[in-house]
């Protein structure tokens, strides 16, 4: 009986999500989409129909249970919330002159601002189809294949809109682009999609930001695809600061051409259950990626980060630092895999997973992995899990600080190492205050 109940429950949450595809607005929207996009969505829907929710019996999900998610019922946005600029003023990033805002998955043009730079193509999918048709067809759905898993396929099946950024070759964007996704209503499912294409020799900074204006339960299912051209550079900041009752499932697929550079800083603060799958593929010689991550959770939160760095060409470089600060009865998961393919000689890769437990019931599962099929490489990895160093606490106490203040200061410093790697000063300041506030009182 219990097995049957589990199956019915699982189909219930999937059916509630898929029901939106049968609504008249969904059908009407496909009339304006090109045939290749309609076919892409149709293949993804077939894939969703053939899959079930991942469970702890699946190796990639064995530490992350979706039981609580399976009990939910979500619906698409029915009545838009009229968000005013003042409602999101505290999320403003001073340096960003271009901002696209989506509210409960729907583009909000009155809250968005686009710097009219002729060198930059930025906008939503419907607007960009007429301007960048060949680029969209060449990249959309090509990096994060819907066959990768249920949630990626589900996102593609709902693909009616997206945030699209195309930087032409030999262009340096002086200001970051802010992509802001705001949740305002409980029980709503949204499927944000991003496509970032950086042309050869160009440089850009993009901030991908997920926030909530309420503390309800809802579902964010996001997919980002990133293509970086030869000798180009992208700094990608990803912030997940959703409601602590939210379910946040995300995947990001990055393609690196020759001598390109990708720097990612990912910060996870919210979510009842959150998951990020980040895959970086080096398709050109001499590419470099730097992945920095921080999960700061407490209560009963679960934060899961899976990364896969795929070195397929020679002279590739990768560096990864992932930190978890875990309080209460929270559970953090990190799985970092580095693959060095045959022929990817002189690859230089280093990975570090460092984890701080703030309570006796907090839990971390960390799995750094190396798979090497080349014989001339330099690859290292390491992982630590522990509590605050008692000698460091004692030292600060000897300098006149109370024990709780000393512990909070050391905890903050542990997380600030990742925050300090964000190049956008005002955002770095915002997050430093957030980390300081969340580390206070979690001991």
C-alpha cells in the first residue's frame, strides 16, 4: 500500500505541474513560436512523460529526498501581483544599468531597465526571436539538453519566455547585467530560463538573482545555458535567496571555447530544498574556469550542489572552492566531479570542499571526485568537515570578545572568503551584511 501511495503522490505533483500546458494561453503562445522551438518543447514534453521524480535510490540524488516536494501541488501564475519599484528597491544593485525583472515567472517591463547600448542584445525570448533567430536556434536547448533529467525537460516543455543576453565579439561591458526573478505568491510554479552568449574576445558580468517577497511554499525550476566564445570572459554571480519554504531546482550548463574564462560565484541562502547542477565543458584548448560556492543554511533546510567540470582539450585549468555553513538540523550536500578526458594533457585542476557545522545535529555530505584518463596532468582535491577551531575562539576571547561574538565573527569570516570574490562592490556589501546577520545566533 505504501508503494502505491508514493506513486500516486508523485504523479500528483507532476500532473499539477503539467496541467498548465493544457491551458488555452499556453496553446496560443505557441502560434508565435518558430517550428524549431515548438519541436524542442514537444521533445521535452515526451521526455517528461517518460520520467519520474528522482529518489534517494538514484545515485545523483541519494542524499537529497524529494518526499516533501512530492506532497505539494503547484499551479502556474493565475493573477499577477502588481509589484511596485519600492517593493524591490532593497534589491537594487548600483553598478547594474541593465536589469530584467520577472515576477512569478512573468516578465515585468515596468520594473526592468535596459541600457540602450547598440553593442548589446538583451531582452526576453519573444522580443529576441526576431533579432537573434540564428543565435537562439544554435544555442537554446543545445547546452542543457532536456534529456539530462526531469526538471530540465520540464523547464524546456514550458519554454515560452526567457532572459536572453547576447554580447557580440570584441565587446567589453563596463556594467553588470542584473537578471532578477521575484516570487510574490505561494503555491506557484515558475520555470525561468536564461541564455547567455558571449562572443569571441568579449567580457561581461551577469548577476542571476532569485528572491522572494513572502515566506510561503512555491516552486522555482530554472535552467541557464551559457556559451563563451574564444578569448572571452564571463563573471557569473548566482544568488539563491528564496523563501525558506521554497523548492528551488536549478541547472546551469556552460560551454567554454579556446582560451576563454568563466568565473562563477554561487551563493545559496534560502529554500526548504534547493539543488544546483552546474556543468562546465571545456570544448576549446586552454580554457579556464573558477567555481566558487557558498551554502549558508539552518533550521531544517537542505542545500545540494552538484558540479561537473569536463576537461576535453589540452591545457585546461579549473579551480573550485565550495563552502557550507550548516546550523540547526540542516543538511548540506556537495558533489564535485572533475573529468579529464583522453588527450586533455597538461590539465591543471584543484578542488576544495570546506564545511563548517554549527550544531551537533547539522549534517554535511561531501564527495569530491576525480576521473583522469590522461597521463600528463596536475589534479588535486580535498574535503574537510568540522566545527570552529577552539584555539581561534579562545584567542579572540583573550582579546576581550565574548564567546558568542567570537564564534559569530569566525563563522562570518569563513563565509566571507567566498563573498569577497564577487567583483560587484555594492552586491558584495549586501551579501556581507546578510551573511553576518544569518551567522549570528546559529551557534
